[in-house]
C-alpha cells in the first residue's frame, strides 16, 4: 500500500498509528486507495461536528428582541 500511495513504509506505519505529524494529503490518499474517500466528506462535514455545533449555539444571543417599526421600514 505504501508504494501505491508513493510514501515510505515508515510513513504508512505512522499513519496507521495515528501520528498527528502525518500530512492530511497522506490520509486522503490512503482513503482514496481504500475506496473510502467519501468518508472524508462525512468527517469534514460541519453537520457531524457536535462539539462545533454546540459551541456555535452558545455564541447565539440569548434574548432576541423584536424589530421596531422604524427598523422594519428601513429593511424595505
């Protein structure tokens, strides 16, 4: 597999061990060779990032006020 990925066997071993120093390109290439490149789209999908979604939800304003008539008139 390392030769198909054009990387050394040591790099492949580091990838399999979860070494964070291995480039994203190597991971994408491995997923492509294994026929799992669609998996990358689901991993990188914002909808599947529960932590990110909860952090964004915390940033939303708690109280939302209604627009005044003047603000509504300015929207048009």
